[in-house]
C-alpha cells in the first residue's frame, strides 16, 4: 500500500520537470492558479499571533515565490493556541512569502469579488524538515518585521495598511516610532473595500492624518500598486494615502484608479511635507512613483493640490524624482500641479525626471503641469503632455496669475532640460514652461518679479491668456539659454514666443517658430523687457498686433538693452503702431524718479541674490542651496553639467543618502543626468528644426543658400559660446559695449554708478538684501521700495545713487549684427530693424533682405546712430534722417559698377554688392574675424563673427 505521503512525493517528482514551464507565466498583478505551480510534499504551516485574526475553516492563501511569481493555494485553517494551516497542495523546497488570505464573505468589508482579506506577510522556509516561519511578528502594527532597513515591516494587504495608519495616527505610538522606520510593500493591494470600511461617507483616513502625528518613516513600494483608494474629505487638510510627512521617504510605489478629494494639501500619495518646530526643516522625498487613472480634486476655495504631493510647508524641503502622473486629472482652486501642488515661503523643492499626462485645472491661480507654485525651485529633465488650464479672470482675492506647462508660479527658480507639449491657457502670467514669478504688481503699480532661469527647455503646446503670455515664460525676471517654442501664443497684451514680459531679460541662443498674436506688445522672443540682452536668437513665427509694439525679437524694450546677432525670418504686422523686424520700440527717454530708483534697486536685488538666497526665503533662505543659486544668477553658465552640479549638491541636502539604499540614490542621480542630457539633446534638435525654417524673403536676390550659410555661422557661434569661459567673455563684451555707448552720451559716470554702485554696492551686501526682501515678505513691495530708496542713498554715499539716477536721461541701447529677412507692415512707424529708437540708440552692422517704408528705423530720436547697415532693397529716395551714416542699399535701377550717394547713405548696383571693397572703403569690418563676410554663391554680405567674441 502506498502511503499518502509517498503519493505526494511521487506527484511532486513527476511535476518537477515541467514546473519550469510555468515560471514564464509569472504575473505580479494577480495570483496564478496554474496547476502544479511550485508543487511539493510540504503542506502544513504553523503560525503564531499573525494567524490570530484568520477565520476558521476554508481559506485561500496568496503566496509569493523567490522569483516574484504570485500564486494561490487553497487551505484549511484551525486555530487553537496557534494557527494550523494545511495546504490542499504542498510546496516544494524553497523560501516563500505568505502575502494574505481571503475568504468568501458577503460583508461590506469584502472586495469586488466578494472576498474578505487578511494580511499575513511572513516568510516561510521549506526544507526536508517541513515548513518554518522565519519572520518576527509585530502585534501593534499587525505585520511582520523589525522596521529596520534590513528587516522592514512587511505590507501585503489592505489590513496591513489600515493597521499602519492606526499606529502612525496614535499620538503615543507615533512618538515611540523611530524616525526612519522602514515599511516594504510586497504585492499589489486593492484599497476599495478598506476605504469603505474606514468611513462609508468620507473614505480612507490618511496615514499621518494630523500634523502632530506625521509619517516619519520610509515606505518602499518596490514597484507594486495600491489600487482603488477612495477619499472624499472636501473640508480636510493633509489628504492622500499619507497625510503629513516629516523627514519621510516614499519610493517605488504605484497607485492606480484612485480618487482623492480634499480642501488643502491634497495628493494621491501624500498631502504635505511639514516642519516640526521653529528650528526644524522637515523633508519629504518621493521617488520612482507612478499614479495612473487617478483624480485629485478640490473646490474653488481649495489650495495646494498635486497629482502625487499636495504641499510643502514653510521652511520644508521636498524632492520628487523619477515620478509620473498618467491619464488622470488634478483640479482645484489655487496651487494645482500635475506632480506637486504648492509650497510655502522659505521652502525649497527639487523635481527631477518627472512627467505628467494628467489634465490640470486651477480655478483661481497657480496651475502647472509639473508644479503648481513654489518658492525656491529647481526642475530638471521633466515633461508635461497634458492640457493645463488656469483661471480665466481675476478677482479681489486673487490676480489670476501663474499658469505654466511645467511650473505655474515660483519664487527663485531654475528649470533645466524640461519640455511641454500640452496646450496651456490662463489669465495673466501664462507660459509654456513657467507662468509667473510675480511678487507684486497691477495696472496702476509697478510689477516686481523673482528670477527664473531656463536652460535647454522647449514648448510645443499652444499658449493663451489675457496679459503676459509667453511660449516659454509668461512674466518674470527672465534668463534663458537654449530655449525654443513652436506653439502658437495668443494674448490681449504682452505676448512673446519665448517670454511675454520681463523686468530684466537675458535671453541667448533661443528660437521661436510659433505665431504670436496680441493687441499690442508682441514679439517672436519677448513682448516687453525693461532692460537686458538678447543674443543669438531667431524668430520664424509670424507676429501680429492691432495696436503696435510688434517685433521679431522684442516688442518694446527699455534702456540699457543690447540686441545682438539676432534675426527674424517671419512677417511682422504692427497694426496701427510701431513695428520692426527686430524690435518695435526701444529706449526710454525720461528722468528717473524716486520710484524708478527703488524699482531699479529691488529689481537688481533679484539679479544678484547668490549670497542671500531667493527673495522670499531670506530669513531661512536656501543657504544650503547657495551653490545652485550661484549658477542661476550667472546666466552666462550654459553647460548642462553646471546645472546638474547644483542639483547634486541639493540631493545631499535632502539627506536621502542616509535614508535610501545607496543604489537608489546613485540611480536617482544617474537618471537625473540621463533625463537632462536627453532633454538637452531634444531641445537642441528643436532649435535646429526651427533654424532650418529660417530662409529669407528677398525679391531682389535669390539667396537660395543664405539660410544654410547663416545657420552655419549660428552653429559656430553657439559652439564657441558654450566653450569654457567664452560665455563670460561674450557677456562682458555686451556690458562693455553698453558702457562704451554711455561714454559717447557723456553720462558714463552716472550709468556706471547705477550698474555698479546700486547693483553691486547695495545688493551684494547680504544684510541689505535681507532688509529689502524681508520688507517685501512682511510689508509688501511698497514698504520694500521705501527701504530700497533709503538703502541706496546710504550705500551709495552722500545720496550718490539718487543723484546719478535723477540726472541720467540717456539710453545705452545697441542693436548690432541683426538680420531681418521678412516683410514688416504697420499703419504706424515701422521699419526692417526697429519701428522706433529713442534718444541715443544705436543700430549698426545689421542686414535687411527686404525693404520697408521706414528703412532701418521708422522713427529716430535725438543723438542716435544708424551706421554700417546693409539693405538688399533700394532706398525710397527720400532725404535720409541725419542719424543714417554709411549705410548701403542695393538698387536694381543702377547699372553695373554704379554707385550713388544720398547725403551719408550709398546706393549701389547689384554687382557692387558682391565686392568687399564696396564696404571696406566705408569702414565695414570684413575678413576671417570681421563682422561681415561675403558668399560667392549669394553675391551679398551677411554677418560673420560676433563682435562680442573679441
């Protein structure tokens, strides 16, 4: 007679050979019920307290094998002092984990299949001696493990998560739980029935539901899912799977088909990262997490809602790395983001390698594809693919500002290697990458902005709003390098292919091909800039305004602005006002008032913030982020590695090296570099794509190869610019040219005092920065202006700054080596280069391939110089303005070899345009290092080496 045990052994031996065939069917989502899976002779398991809650009788146990395969075994449970579980089919030798047990149940706690679940989690070791349980059970948490990195508490069911929530939310137990307690999820978990069980009306109670009992541990999801979480708490703060985090880490968790509703600090994973006292800066780290088909929502008065994380408290820090929000939605009142909602002042946030395809809607203010709003912010290698909707109007409580494809609004921010492909719409401050950094401002008061620097970012989505709308930046004190836009930009006023409006703009090596439409103040690069520099930028998108201030590069630019080596290849229509192929209106002839002085100081304060941290975070400010801030203020730094060094420094500041496995930290840093480098390559490809569209319109000359020749020069300059130290040379030369022009205007001493005394003297003094920024943070910009005016006098000595500002009335404006290659139309003053230049401006070494009624400048102020420019179209024959000097025009009516002077301008036959001597005799710079060169194919000059390279 064959014994029962012998039969089992025989069956196990027969199936051993075919068992490997089933291992390819492994599925981590659902238990497998394949016949013979891991079949062996060992069938009795003895459990201690972990089996106490199991019902008597028939149960179904989910088991995970060492290779990750999850399968089920029917079993019979009998409870005495211990739990005796006999499997219907035994197990072969090996180590397994008992995940959970289910029983058929019609109760309200059962899942959709009518089963009720009981968490287990213990590992069992199967040997010839039988089955041994090898984990320690924690009765308070209802799960196995010690809570250490090497032996974490094991989460395998919704009941475990419930027990975890009850323990963390217990004030006494929370205090006893060490910071950095580890939890490890080992399978997918369905939270639908547990959400109902927790509260039939309001759903799940978050883990760390109170600021006094935050979650302070490390939760490792290991790539497993939590599904069907339901929270309906429309008047509650700190809403999510986790409520409040303090020095906590969530890694590798996926959430699917979850619905989360709250009032403040609302996110699918977590509500908020918080501080815990006056001297504490709480941290929260969320990495490698994915949410799919999840909704996060709040009413019109709600705030701080994010796809994964809702809020970051004042003084706190948050890191979100390699996370994704897919095919869901996030909606609420203000500070609404696809990944992260909003952060308080004195906070700092780093987001790297995240992407969003969930729609975002902010009803009141602050909506972004990745981040709603933040104070000090870095975003690296992140992408948005979804539609972003901001407010459609303002009200007495909110200005309706801040809607962006990546970031809605921010304080001091730098954004590297990011892209947006979703449409973005809002009211004021709307951008394809970042919407607004506004501190204060209205139609009757001056606007003040924090600084945002973009590197290698691009936008493909359509961008629309009322005012201050840009393909990349809505409104900011803006820096940009390697930024491009191909989406349409539409606004009532102040619209730009790259930036809508900027108090200070430093935009280099950027390009636009999207159409730009506004009533006024619109341009291919920047709608309005108070002052700054534009270099190596191209526009290939049509610009249309009805009331003027339309330009290929800038619509309206103030004094101390340099535009060099820029070009326009798209039609410009200025409606009834100023329009120019490069700039609509430039310069600002006026005396400086006390308000202007203070505005200069406050604006300058934002430009040189490296020693004190961002404007709204001075008291606690981003001192530990100083390295990253230094690279942000030096817009001349172009390399992706420079930006990443700042992020590396920040990673260390978050302390994840102490909390996560070294492998995870190394992976995060490697992924950050890979994401940024890939995004940089995409951005450079986008720039190349736009520049490939840049072909000139010239009825008089064929110019079939002009586009390729000019692009070659651009690529040469960009390559040189990115070389070590060359960016500083280029920018220093821009400043020297500006100062040289001021010398010509006999006011060099005064402008130097503004630039050097005010900016360097006032703003490098950390105490002064703290004073002014502190006034903004507590008393508003108006109070800060009073402080700024007083401080300007003190630091400048004997009221020097006030004196020099009030006496200075001239512009130091330079437009050089620019090209316009398309038509410019307007019912007002317009021209191929500038619609109007105010007193003291200069235009030189520029080229236009097509004529306009206004020539190089439609309206020319006093003491201007327009010299050494070339037009491939004839002069209209009128008496030239006295500012025109040694400009050359091609004239088809002249026979070969013929030249004709009209005062100080020269018209020449077409064949003379191909001769270098025609131009060198007038002082044009040719040669290998000259500003001009000739092409045998095109028979006309075009820009060569930038004067800023020398």
